[in-house]
């Protein structure tokens, strides 16, 4: 099936770009010759489990090294940029599992960590983290042990840490997964208010439906790329078709019949 509707030509030097990228992870060939220019302020990433969404985000913040090809940040090879300062100011990622991200025992220390690339002294970074939490009505979270928070609250800490760090592009991997309904609404509002570019990988389609661009990955290939409404609708239609086919097969198997794939 051809992609849903291709995005019109991006800027000459996009914020992020993948060029002829090949990636293997374990036994899986995740991407083979993938090229994408990513310049829109909001981009959704959708697709089935294992389609390559997390792998794409990990490549975009240099956590994954491609077998070949390039990841460019404003025209510069991301892997060639010094990690501590420049790279961390350009891209930051919120992990699907907060326990893969959180390093420090308390919330304020975790938030302060993200300010390191800005060259702040530890005491100043901690004060900024406390002020930031207080401004969001979360002053009592500052000294709390991260281990005493629920999964959704830890996910919120990861988001707040990324927001405070403020890199040019925010990469969010399944940010809605553990959040309750008010938490989802808060996150959607936070994203809407962000000055930065935001890429969101998600199985929850509503938050990305109105994005100017959604990319549908299918087994490491771009199957849809265009306005959120169109791409989400095409994905939902394909899922409905797959589910209907699977049910037909299951019923036929149950009845002892043979069905074409
Ligand atoms: N640590 C790993 N080692 C080996 N293979 C991996 C690893 N992580 C992912 N893969 C493989 O890479 C492919 C892409 O996985 P990826 O996690 O990027 O998919 P995804 O679209 O984010 O899936 P999900 O929606 O389940 O989070 C899959 O085939 C997966 O099995």
C-alpha cells in the first residue's frame, strides 16, 4: 500500500534527518535504507508493537548507533557532537519505562540532573528544580524518594525532568501509557504549550490526531506519512481489517475449515 499522503518538501536543513539508515537490533533488521526529514513542530509516530518506533527515537538521540547511514541534527552528524553539552541541548528522550530513565533517589535530584548541560552548579540546579516543581503545585514532591511514587507518577517525573532540561527536540516514547485521564490531559496541554519540537511515539491515537504530521511505521518501513487525521484514520482502518480477518480465520479454524491468508 502506498503511503497515505506525503508531507510536502521540508526545509533545506531540517531539525532532524535520517539518511539511508540501516539498523539491526539483535536478530532483527529493524531499518533498511530509511530516510526521513523531521522538521514539523509536532510529529506522531504510530504502528504495531515491534514496528520500530522506539528504535527510531533511540537513533534520534544517539542512544543507538546505526549500522550505516546518518542521523543529522541541523545538518550535523549527531554522533559526532560532544555528548555532555551540545547533543544534550539538541535532543532529549523520555523513555517508555521510567525505571530505565531515572537515576537519582529523589525527585529534585533527578530534575536537577537535566540542568547539568547548561553548566549550572549543583546547588543552583536543585533550587531551579524545586522552583519548577513549586510552580506546578508539586512542591511536596521535591524531596520525595522516587521509589515511593507510582508508575504514572514516575513517568510524570521523567516528563518534568525533560521539560526542565529543555532540549531543542523532545522525544517521548509512549508517554501516555501509564497516565490516568487527568494526567493525559495535563501532558497534552504541556506538549501543546511547548516551544520545542516534539516527537511522540504512541498507541493512544487521540493526542496525535491533530498533529500536522504523523508517521505510521510498519515493520521498519514508512507506511503512512502525512497529516495526523488522515494517517490515524488509515491506520485504524487497517487494524479493523486485520482484526476482522483474524476473527474469520479463528472461526474457520474452530469450524475445521481452511481460509486463504
Ligand atoms: N534490545 C533489543 N535487542 C534486540 N532486538 C530488539 C531490542 N529492542 C527491540 N528489538 C527489536 O527491534 C524491533 C523494533 O522494536 P521497537 O522496540 O523499536 O518497536 P516499537 O515499535 O517501539 O514497539 P512497541 O510498540 O512494542 O514499543 C523489534 O523487532 C524488536 O524485537
